[in-house]
């Protein structure tokens, strides 16, 4: 029987490596005894990266359903790791902000993430890793996704404008 694509095709490899990377991180989190799930950690990472974004924007960025993210945010809020605040541009909407407790948690999670990263990049030179990262960023941009200029989040635009003003 013929194959649609060879197992070494770029799309197959990207999907397979992504799956294995995620499974390895999930296993590390489960073995660590942290009181968060890998999904909650991933949500928290997005909340801190896109601080002040609306929940719907975060769900889209994560590639999950809004209800899935809402459940994560509910649990993170109960643990005092995030807050929901009125969007300054639309009082009907809420933006999600991390609390100061996040840094302590990330101090515990960081070694797990670095361990998985080290496992994934074992045997690769720093130049190979840098080339791969640059290539993946370019490929992501080819699909029209550029987080630094993400127009879906007014907060992101404000921060980008502020950082340009600070750099001038």
C-alpha cells in the first residue's frame, strides 16, 4: 500500500516531534508532584507571555477551545496564579493577568522544561538548534502568525508600541 507522505516528510516530522516533546513534558510534570496539570502550566505560560490578553485570544493562541481554557483559568484563579480583570477597552470582556505567585511556580517548572529541551536537542550543535529555531519561526510566519505583531490583542499592540518608544 502506498503512503500519502514518507515518514521523513517535514509535516510528519514536525507533528511527531511535537507529540513526543509534549508527552515528555507531561511525564516530567506528572512525576514532579506539582499540583498543576501540563495543560494548566501551558495555559499559565501563555497568560504570562501574552499578559493582559482576552481569554478568547489566549484560547486561539493555544489552539484549544475557549471552554477548555476557561476550565484551566478557573483552576489557576482558585490557586491565586491568575486574575480576571475588566478589559479597559471593553468592560464586558475580561483580560487575564498572572499574579506574583507565578514566578515561584516557574522556578519549579523551569528545570522540567529545560530537561525536556535538553533531551530534545541532545546531539545537536548550538548552530543547528539556532538554525532550526530560525527556520521554524520563518515557517510560522509563512502561515501568517507573528506573535510580536499579533493584531488580535490590543494589549500586545500597546506593549509593542511602548517597547519601540523605549528603544528610540
